[in-house]
């Protein structure tokens, strides 16, 4: 019996030592950062900015790989199934980590069980924008028009999170619009600019360049405070609809079971990257703020968001598909 115990202890010690060596040598090759959405959207923009600086801190390339589809499900599932060795990162967001569990009756990954959080990365508002041909110049006018034409105004969303946010807004204001889903922000914006849809709810970074150029008109931002980048655009609350505060957010997760020492290394380097004035200024261009956190803080935030959006879905009558 003693011999068996000693063998077990020796085997356990050997495993722990090998993990320690692996963590100490990490990283020894390039990393892949999966973005579950197409190029050009806010999650992709954030991911590429972070990957470039994280590569310097880690001393290895961090290659961004877009795996779009199904509101981020395809990319998130790929990340969840990847080896838990620290060489696959997933730039998760409000859709993949908080709202997909509410929107899909059956999901091929679990945002809590399938991943280990590393850190929050960024938070930014959504913009409610319209095609210039739509005869509205305020959110109140949009609501009035939508009430006079139920189901006739088409709005686009890129992802389940924004769809649920719009349903929340529609339920609160008593309007009904025609939903057109898109695989990403870029194709949705193309159709808004082209007039194929009249309204778009989308992250600030994706939409604002087209607001600034006059190609689309901004009616409101969805956070409780105005954006410093676009101080003339009112909030939803200022437009007469209180208690509506919705943010787009991103954060990095890794496959569940990734060694804690590796997660700590990634967290340390991410915090360093996100704390630089350069990164803060870069994000500020898109009205985003850096949001570095501990893994534990990010885990708690994800759970809070899942609970929040589950209640929104129930209150808005949205059922999982």
C-alpha cells in the first residue's frame, strides 16, 4: 500500500513539475486568437489591436483568425474544442458569452463550463443609426414613425446580442419593426448605406465613421452617458426612454482546463497592454474604454450578464430558437 501511495505521489509530482516547466516555457510558438465574427466589426477591430501589442509582450505572434457564423456560435465552439494549452485564445463578447445561452435552445458550448476567463478587454456603446432618406431626426420621431407603420421599417442586427437589445427597446416603446439578421457589422452597414434597411443598431466603432461622413444619421447612443467622441448624439434616456443602458463588450477566454500559470501570464500581459496610453487612445477613437480585469472579475461579470439578459428575454417575450 505504501509503495502504491509513493508511486501515486511521484506521478502527481512529476505531472505538476511538467506543468510548471510548460508554463515557464510558455509561449514557445505562435498563438491563434479566434474572432467569431467577420473582419471589420467591433470585435475584430478590438482583437487586432490587442493581438498586435500582445504579440510584443509574449514574444510570439498572435494571429487573428475570423471564424464567423451563427451569431458567433461557430467560432466560439471551435475555441471551446481547441486544446487547453494556452495557444488558442477566443475574443468573446456579449453575444458569445452572455446572450447566445439565452437566444439558442441548444448551444454546442457552455460559456461558463467550456472556457476559462482571462480578462475583460473593452466596453463601448451602441449607436442607433438610420438611412438619411428616413424622415426622422430623433429617436422619438423614429418611434412615432414605427408606430404609424407597424412592421414596415426594416432594421438590421449583427448578432443575437443586438437583436435582443432591439427587442428590449421595441417592447419598452411599443413598436414593431421588421428584423433583418446579418452575419457581421460590415454587411449590415453596407445595406444601411445602400438603403436596403432603414435602421441599424450596432457598436459605435463600426457605425460612427459613416455618421461622421454623413452617409448615415445617428439618433442616439445606448449607454447612460454620451460618447466623448460624438458629444452631440443624445443617449436613449435623454431621448425620453429611461432605464435603457446597453453596452457592447469584449473579453478574452481560453479553453477550459488551461493551466492557471498560463492564464496568469496572459492576464498579466493583457493588463499591461490595456494600461498603455496608446491602447487607451486607440480605443477612444471608437468611443470604447479599456476594461482590464482579473479572471475572477471577468467570470463574475459574464454570469451577471447571462442573468440580466435572461430576464430581458423573458420580459420581452423572446423565446430561444
